[in-house]
C-alpha cells in the first residue's frame, strides 16, 4: 500500500514536472503577398467571412529589406525565419554575409519536431528560408541539397525534380537516409517513418482552381497528426505561396481562390489552438504584391473588384495575427525581424 502511494506521488510529480517544462508548439502561417487588400478581397468573396476574425491580437510588420524598401520573399522570409534584415534574393544569410540559424533549426535543438508545407515547391524562397543558407534564391539544387541535410522532419510541397533530376547527376532521395518519400497524402499519413516528405509536384504545383492537391486544410491536418504523434512540441511553417502569384499576374480571381485555400487552413489551425492551448499561432505575410486596391464591388453578393499598381511587390506594412502562448507580444508596429524575436521568446519559455 505504502509502495503504491509512493508510486502515485512519484508519478504525479513526474507528470506535474513534465507539464511545467512543456515548451509551446509554434505555428507560423505565411500568406505570400497577402496584404490587407488581399485579405479583404478574400473575405468579401467568401461571403464576408475569414477565419482571421477569430484573432484578438493584431499587429503590423514593416517588410523592407536591408537594401530596398520593397522586399522580395527571400529577404522577408529570412527576416522572419532568422531575425535579420538582408539583401533581396538572399536566403538565410545576413547583410553581414554570415549564415544565420533559423527558428526551425533553433527549435530542433530544443527537441522540437519540425514541419514545412508550401503550395509552391519546397525549395522556393519562403520555405527555403527556414532551412537553407544561399546567396541566391535561384540556387534550387543547392537549396535541395541543404534540405537533404536539414533539421526538417516532415514536408509537403513541390519540386521533386530538384532532388532527383539534378545537373550533378545525384539522386538526393536515395542519399537521404531515414527519409520516406510519398506522392499522396494518404501515403504521407500512413508512413511510420520519423522523416517523411510528400512531393505534391515534380516542379511548381498548379493553381487550386486547376485541381491542386492536397488542399492546404488537409495538408495542415495531416501535419498536426504527424507532429503530435510523439510527446515533443513542434514548429510548423505553412505557406499559402500562390496568393503572391495571383498578385504578380494582377489576377484578382487567382488571389481570391488561393486566399480561400489558405483561409481554410487557418480555420484548422485555430481549431488546433483551441484544443491545444500550449501553442502559439501566427498568421502573417512576407509582403504585399500588386498594390491591390478594391475600388468597386457588389454589396449584395460581396463581389469585390479592383486594380493593381504594379506587377511586383509593394512596401506596405502587412498585418500580423497572433493567438495563444505569447499572443500579447504581437500588438503594435514592428520590424518583420521582431516576429523571429517573439517566436524565440516563446521557444525559450518553460
Ligand atoms: Mg513564397
Ligand atoms: Zn512575389
């Protein structure tokens, strides 16, 4: 009896101690090129609804890079992933020409599981900012090689050809020990490997209206299942990559349909935070694309119409939505590098 009682006390202490030490999960969702007008257009086109309405803490981030008021996705991805301003086109390297560790790598050092999902290729600038250090975002094969030696545990995205049909003749997929690669969400879900990559396309994935699979909401749900299989906390980056491409094309329909795909995934992430309160969820953008303005529309069916001032990016600040652990630090106006600092503070939280 005494022994049982002692065991209970010991077990209770162990559980209590564990709960105290449980580091928070971090989910960073980036809508590439998703400024306030893109969100507004997506919201109205979706019957005046967006899952972002469930956030109570909202801030604004300045997106300029170290050499331009108008950033590209490499410099702004690096700002959020590594906490430094750098030159446009550069990934994971500071303006001081030194390699920087990303929040993904730092979380891995703390025993986190890590995941990346993008609706572009997985070697594209935004996801690459979380695991690569290259002077040019166009070095896709170098980025793929760095992915093969990275701290990423799970990924969903396109770009298989950069791994298995390379100019150097190497097939990284055969060299990546301990990895399992799939070409369907079902196989991704079923795999029991500690590291799993799901290639959604050989090259860049198609638009959602052209039948891209998986939908981001299904991809994020599968990631949540994978990342919570073990006791350890996780870092997950989710990118709605093609909202930006709609901006470059000055195509409002493209933006709206890609935003809907992203917003559905935000809904899944919000539900995850409600069920797992020891989580920080951030939704933001790397920059605005197109200089979109909504200049007319139908109030009866909320059909937005508008125009663009450029085929490139703009310097507008972007909104930052935060929910969960550390959310209170995300109000106000700050540099995009502060998003890294705020995540790091949560990562260091006990
Ligand atoms: Mg991107
Ligand atoms: Zn862009």
